C-alpha cells in the first residue's frame, strides 16, 4: 500500500467515526436501536473497532449500581452469562464485585478480558473463609465451593464497603430487564433487604412439591427445637428465595445483620436447627430467621424461579418466560448442564470460554 492510500483510509475511518458520534447524539440512535431490537442488546455498528477515545465516550457514567456475584470454577459459565445479560440489557453504570476462590481468579480474568465483556467494570475479591470456621459443621477447607461461597451474601457490606445499596445475584440467573429497575426497589426504613416470597403467584405455578422444593419455613427449620420455638415464628410462613437480594447496606450494618446471621450459624452447629429435608441451600435458614417478617419484597416478575426444578419449567409458557425480567434456574437442573428447561434462553447470553475449559452440556453440539 502506498502512503497516500493509507492516508485516504484513515480519513474515511475518521469520517465514519465522526458520523457515528453525530448520529448517536442527535438522533438518539442507541435508544432507537435498543427499542427496535430488544433481544439483541445494544450493538452499535463498529463498536469493537472504535478507538480508545470513542470507547471512553461510551463509558457508562452516573450512579453506580453495585452487583455482587460469587464464582465457582465449575459454574463459571453461569457467572459470565449473568454478567452479560445484566450488562447488555441496561445502560446503567453497573459495577460487579465477584467473590471467588484463588484457583478461579486467572480463569475468570481471562474470560472477561478476552471477550466482548472486556469493558465491563468489575473487581474480583477473594472469599474469606475465616469467619466460617466454627460456624459451619464442616471444615471450610473441605466444604464444596458452591456451598462455601453461598455464605458470601452474609457479608455484603464487607465485600462492597462503600456502597449504600447493592444487589446480590446467584450464578444460575439471567436478567432480561433493565437492572436499574430492580435496583430502584423501594426498601422502607427498618428493612435491610428485599427478597421474593416463595408463594408469590408468578412463580408458585413453577413449584414442584417434594424434598428440596420447600416453600415455607418448616421446610428449612426444625420447629421442634427449643431455640426455634422460642422465636414464635409461624411454621407455615412462606419462605423466600435469597438468590436475588436488594440490600440497604446502611441498615444492614446498623442492625448488625451479619452478626445475627453468624449467631444462628453458630447455634446450628451446636443444636442442629435446620430441617432434615433441607437439600441444598444451607445458607438459607439463618436468613429466614433474621429476616422473618422484616424484609421488603421484590416485584414477582423480577425473580421468576424454579426453572431448574424437575419438570417445572414446562409449566411456564414461552410467553411468560419471555416477559420475565429475571429468570432463576434454582433446583437441580442448571441451564449449562443436562438439558434443562429453557436452556435456549440462557444460551443467548452465554459467551464461549476462550480457554476452552468450560462447555455447556448440549446434545447436538459435537463438543462434549
Ligand atoms: C434519548 O431518548 C430517551 C427516551 O427514549 C430520553 O430519555 C433521553 O433523554 C434521550 N437522550 C438524548 C441525548 O436525547
Ligand atoms: C490459595 O490459597 C491458599 C491459602 O492461602 C493456598 O494454600 C493455596 O496454595 C492457594 N492456591 C493457589 C492455586 O494459589
Ligand atoms: C438506607 O437506610 C437508611 C437508614 O434507614 C436510610 O437513611 C437510607 O435512606 C436508606 N437508603 C436507601 C438507598 O434506601
Ligand atoms: C450492633 O453492634 C454494636 C457493636 O457490637 C452494638 O453497639 C449495637 O448496639 C448493635 N446494634 C443492634 C441493633 O443490635
């Protein structure tokens, strides 16, 4: 190529970049595009080729929305899909805090930095197992990583120290709405957190009764134990699902929520307070006790649950699943695992692992 041709190409590129800026600012192009193609997320033409200056122009400003997720090596694809869905469906200034173990940090960093997620704002924080020793019946070193990290949500103010309000999300979730809307969930004074009740009408039809699918307090706690009786809680109270939490961290700290949760963990190691049928969520019972009748509620469409329960997803119509703002595959069948309900919805947000370590299990893909 001659020098002149290179000059011409540079000029043309500059002109195109200039036009994109003008179009975005004058015609509100990104909003227009977002409305026309809500399923594809905002994909501006040439976005990946924009120069650094132009990318900075696209940087998200405004109030930060802190979102905490935990990352476990064997479920890392879930974390990626959650982050991607949150980011693409919102223009808000989302900042992720990812709590993980040290053997996952490099993998996660690679996945985020070598894919289209590279502009996402995130901090990786190592999970601190210290507060758990003596508070869970097993040695934290031998507890499965998933179970271990499920306690991270007890320590929200410690992991996000400067925030007033924050969102916690499980890793088996897809967010289809604008996370800003969830963030604006109103918490009254005295309420440190909002959760979704397990009996709310939107998700109730997804419930399959039986072991592991409790929807009231007696499914989680042993009401024959004195320490539980003394609390005077009604055993048939609807439980809530702590896979999505909106927290007022000021209230959380004022009420010493973390300390209270630790107290119930400790007592459980001595007196075995949890229900015998409790299947997976060993971090749920302390939350149910501490937040009994003292929490705000989340809009039911912002936490549509049970997509991972046996056969449950089939009870939802595709229209309902499409209308949901947030989908949660709680239960045994994860969307990256053996064909689960509506895994095609999850696949839209999954980004393949550049290291090749993680593969969703799919029937027709040839890999795995
Ligand atoms: C773009 O459009 C939205 C409504 O769709 C409006 O709220 C916003 O102010 C507009 N932005 C600009 C820069 O015109
Ligand atoms: C992770 O941290 C533990 C405790 O600090 C250490 O023993 C272990 O070697 C670390 N593992 C890796 C992969 O760095
Ligand atoms: C959090 O709670 C404190 C104490 O009740 C209150 O002053 C503050 O306005 C709340 N913040 C938000 C964002 O709701
Ligand atoms: C929280 O803990 C602090 C320090 O331990 C204590 O002074 C305060 O009274 C406690 N607040 C509540 C509401 O229990």
